[in-house]
C-alpha cells in the first residue's frame, strides 16, 4: 500500500463510519432481540462488577470488560468465546510469569521480546480457529511482562498474573451465567407457549389431533429448511471469533506491523514510563484481527475501518462519560444508572444494520473504562482518560508501523484497495 494513501483512506473511512452511525441513530428501531442482547450484556457487566467489588479485586474493569466482550447474540457463540478467553488468558499469564522476570530486568531484551510476542500473536490470530484465544493469550503475556519489568521477581509477577486471570474468569463466568439463564428461560417460555397454543387449538377445534412429533433427525432437517437466512455483516462483527487470512504473505506483513507497533509502545513504557500502556497494546493487537476470507489485495481496508470505528466509538463515549462523571459524584446508584444507559445505547448500535456495529461495540467498551474503575465507584476522570489515551496511542503506533512497512516487499505483495 502506498504510504501517502493511508491517511486519505482513514479520513474517508471516518466519514463513512460517521454517516453509518448517523443513519443508525436516525433509524432507531428497538426490537425484542436487540433489547434482550442489551439486557443480557448489562446484567453480565453488573454481576461481574458486583463480584469483583465483593472480592476487593484490583482491576475491576477487567472483569467488566470480560463480562461484556464475551456476550454474543447466540448462546453457543458465547460459550465458545468464554472458553477461548479463559484458556488464552491462563496461557498468556503463564508465559508472562515465566519469561517476564528474566526479560524485564534486561532493557535491551525487553523491547524485542515484547515485539516477538506481538508478532506471533497477530500471525496466529489471523490463521487459527482459536484466534480469540491467541489474542487474549498474547495480550495477557504482554501485560504480565510489563508488570514484571518493575517487579523483577517471579512471586509478585505471578500474583499480578493470578489477579488478571481471576478478574477475566469472573467476568467471563458472569457472562456465561447470565447467558445460560436467558437461554433456558427463553427455551422454557417457547415450550410452554407451544403447548398452550396446541392445547387451545385442540379444545376449540373439531379437527383430528396433530401428527406425532417427528424423529430427531427429521425434526432437525425440517427446522433447518425453515431457518432464517444467515446473519448479515453486523451479526458477523458481533459473533466472529475465528478468522483465517489464508495468504502467508499477508500474515507475515500483519505480524511485522504488530511487532513494530508493540516495540514502539514497549520502548515508551521502558524509557518514558508511558501510562495507559495496557490499552495501547490491546489496540495494536485487536485492530489487526481481520475478518475471515480476506484476500491479499484488500488487507488494509478492514484494518483502517476497524481503526476508524474504534476511534469514533471511544472518542464519543469518552467525551460523554467523562462529562457525566462529576454529576455522579461517585454515588453507586447514579453510576450504575449512567452505566446502564451507556451499555444499552452501545449494544443497540452494535446490533444495528446500518454499518456502525463496531462503533457501538467500542462505545460500550470505552463507557465501561470510564465508569468501572479500580476501587469502587469514583468521580476521578484521570484513570479513564489514561485508558482512553492508551487506545489512541496504540492506534498511532500502528499507523506508524503501517507507514514504515508501506514500501517493503511484503506490503507490495499485499496492496490495499483505496
């Protein structure tokens, strides 16, 4: 991709994303499915925060983010995503605990090691059915290794990794509990409604009784024949966990770009004591997790789209929620009410059909970052601003990495479509 086309493409993509968001807000159409998804996400976050607060955990917002991020519109997709998140987090925590104390004490080794983890993570994220597990594993390993840089011992590093795993597991299990209750409740309601309707029809009709139920195999086939069409692109954004960029040249290019971005962030952490580095690293990895079936000549388009929608969603949520914080004064009831509104709006946009789904998802994530802070409820905006600044720092590092690789042979092998 020519370097000079990157920023015009980003500007055009931002305009398209803003137009899609405007259409979505104008066509505000609540529905049962969208309402249920918002309620499930909200209850999942509330349960995760309540448990994390009761256990006096250090990073409550990690639990809240897990409670939201795992929730999918399909119950089976939520369970799969939960398993991937837990497995990946545990694996990343183990890697960071074992390697962190040795690497963190050697500045000239710290930055290359972080870059290598970023490269391996993104390469496998775009090639494996376990993409989401790879992403969580890589992110967790990076976070633990950054903590090990100051701890310089395996015991405090292991304690940090354990807390990270605990908070992610609590949020994930909160989501699973809520999703399971809603799934069972909906199935029970459907069965009772069907039985009530059948009984009423039998009483009020002279027709012969209905045919006996079909055998399981035939019932499955009949159900499949009546199934609705597959979900649109919006649903794919919400539920896609496994991606497969098949071209090896594309995977190598994305891995190199991730390595450069993570190296830049790690160098700032090492030498400039950069705050908010967690979200910078998460952003550099997450933006490079691209859709399935991607062709080499379109590799940069979805990356720029994700970057633009992430920036818009986080910026909107950051401005609105930070402005609301002083009004809440740290009161739990007011903070919960504001959080509920923010999550509801974000989920509604996320499940829309106008092309702004990722904006809605990032809006919700940024809203959680502001209102769910480390120690109970607080009106202090500084932690939230540092997290949001980290997101934009990660996108800046990634843009510089893409710019730096624009003239390489790998980039020429995978040109972008403007």
